C-alpha cells in the first residue's frame, strides 16, 4: 500500500522541530544572516532535544532516525533558516561514510564524538576537484601503521568548528578516482590548518572554509573500508544526502510562500487587496503546487531508500527539482512583494539568497541532470 502520510512518530518529530524552529531559529535568523556568526547557541540547544546527530545508531547513544523522518525535521529547520539547517545537517552528511563503510571501532569513535555534542565535517571538494570528485589531489601515503595526509580542501562546511572529519584522499594517484580513499580525521591532529573563510551570498549562519593538511598522521585504522573505496563511499554518501538538500529547499520555498500569503492578504494598492487579484492567486497556487511536488519527490526518494530499493536517480531528481523550485518560488515571492521583497526588511530577500545554494552544493543541479540522464539511458 502506498502511504503518503507521516506516521504518528514522524508527526511528533515534525512538531518538535517546528516548535524548536519557532522558538530558537526564527527569532535570530536575521541576525545570523547579517553578522555571519556561527550559531553556537542553536547548536547547543539542539542537543537538548536530542537532534544533534539524528543518524547516530542507538547502540552509540543516538536516536537512529530514518532518512524520511530526518527530512521532515530538516524541512522545519530550513523553514526557519537554511544556514542553520546546513550547519545542523553537517553531522548527518559526515556520518554517512561511517554508516556505509565504518567498522565497530570507527563507529564508536565517530558517533561517540558527535553524540557527545561534537560537530562533524565532510571534506571532499578541492580547488581542482569540485564536480569532478575523481580529480582529488590530496594524497594519503601509508607509512607503517599510519597514513600521512597532504593536500588542500575548500568550501568545507563547519570546517573551522568541527571536531572530526571524513577526508577523501588518494592512496594511488595513478588509479584516478579508483585510487580515492576515505579517512576519519580528528581536528586535533597536528598539521591541520584552517585557511580562507568564505563570505557567502546566503546560508550565512553556516561556516565554510578552506582546510590545509600538512603531513597529517592518522592511524591506519582510520581508513574507512579498503583503499580505493573512497569514490564509491563518496557517491553513496551523496545519494543519501541529496534528498536532505531537497528538504532544505522545500523548507525555504515553503517559508517564501507563507511570507507571500501573509503579504497579499494585508497589502492594499489603490484600495484593492492584492489577494483579490486573480493573477496573484494563480501565482500562489503554482508556487504551492511546486512546493508539494518537491516534498513528494524528496519523500519518495527516501521511501525507496528506506525500503532498500535503488534510489540514486530519484535522489538526484528530488535534489534538483526541489532546488529549482526553491529558486523559482523565492524569486516569485520577491516579485509578488515588489519593492518590499527586494528590501532587507523582508524575509524573502534572505530566502532567495539562501535558495541558491541548494542548486550548487552536494553536486550542482547540472550534475544531477547528468546522473538522471545516465540512469535513463542505461536502461
Ligand atoms: C556553501 C558551500 C558549502 C559547501 N560545503 C561542502 C562540504 O561541506 N564539503 C565538500 O566537500 N564540498 C562542499 N562544497 C562544495 C560543493 O559541493 C561544490 O561547490 C560543488 O560540488 C560544485 O563544485 P565547484 O564549485 O568546483 O564547481 P565546478 O565543478 O567548477 O562547476 C562549475 C560549473 O560547471 C558546471 N559543470 C561542471 N562539470 C560539468 C559537466 N560535466 N557537465 C555540465 N556542467 C558541468 C557545474 O554544474 C557548475 O555550473 C560546498 C560549496 C558551497 C558553496
């Protein structure tokens, strides 16, 4: 039977996240957007409701939530602020490689750190390796019982704040992407320095930095899976993470729609309420249909994942579609709200800037279309 409704437990999590967003995120979202400061008080507060590491298995002290439930929670956080949702989502993204390929000891180390309140980071992108993850130039050379990592990563979310990272490095450069490997690297390891911090258009409540690795030594036991499995682990991680980006996009789009609805109900121009204009009503209806469709696509991808079925194509579709919807709906919201929409006095100005990142990170929407087309043409 197809069940498109949330379970009572999922509804409880939705309510919990909605209340948290209303009380802890919305009142300060504008301030973080202006200052670009890291939202430490929110990071601290989310621990109190047990949602700081939603993917952590129960045996390591986590809530072990399924991905669909996580998407419901993330949509709520993003409704309040996509930058905060990105920050809070970092622990999920960085934990997927460990869930995919980690052994008992690695899971204990990684989830032990995050469940205790630590932050995780996912370090794949490099100056010469963005969309083409196989071009990673960071190397990890085996020396006795250790690997020595050298290289530079860029655009790493929470890079300056996180306690533990998944770092992708080549253990055999001649093999290109087949030589890529994934490592757990703690922040305190000698040789890690934080470089340039990005000053971003949107999601300004998230921290994005360059990271340099100079002769960083990690125990050989920090290699996830086997040498050469890094690319596969990275791609599986992105499959898992993309619908969550879709959920962020849905949250942003829904917030823009709600702002518009409130605005057109109260705005009177030339005596007539804007809400009475049929053109405006049609626009709102179109925006609402897109938000609903995007959410359904996110949940369908995650329902497939939950059922253990292939979902890579649907994951890419959900991310690309929801991100495009977020961009369209926020731009439409700015248009409907006119001069106020373009002003920093309105919330939709921030929403439009925040929406843009969902088309870029975790694989640009162009790359998602390549993934989708490859699936279509393969069959
Ligand atoms: C705010 C932010 C946070 C991020 N967080 C992280 C993080 O935590 N960890 C991490 O590892 N990375 C992170 N990234 C990096 C992000 O995943 C990359 O920026 C993204 O994958 C695109 O890579 P690029 O910027 O190098 O673009 P490029 O690969 O240089 O692409 C430039 C343009 O060319 C297009 N393009 C490239 N190749 C093709 C192709 N084959 N066919 C058609 N079009 C193509 C792209 O779609 C894009 O439009 C973050 C980025 C940002 C902006």
